[in-house]
C-alpha cells in the first residue's frame, strides 16, 4: 500500500467511527449535538491559530512589546 493512501483511509475510518458513535447515541441526540458543536468551535479556533500568518503574529507581538503590554502579561 502506498503512503499516499494512508491519510484518506484514516480519514474515512475516523468518519465511519464518528457515524457509528452518532448512530448508537440516537437516544441522546441533545448531548451529541452539544458535543459536536463544542468540537466544531474547538476546531475553528485551532484552524484559526494554525492558519494565521507568521508576519501578522510577529506584528502583534511587536505592538504589544512597544506598548509595554507584554511585560505586564508576563509578570
């Protein structure tokens, strides 16, 4: 099996496992909905941080240092 097929197969397996969990928890639909909403928000935060350009982050840290805010945060 080629390495290029590992990731799509793993994604399909995780998706299938997620569908299985949702199907088995049909009686607890409200709890599953809340859990999925929390996971979606967490994923959005992680992607937002991961996709933020380094130049933007450096600029923000530079502004915080110039304003003396960073030192206050670290104390």
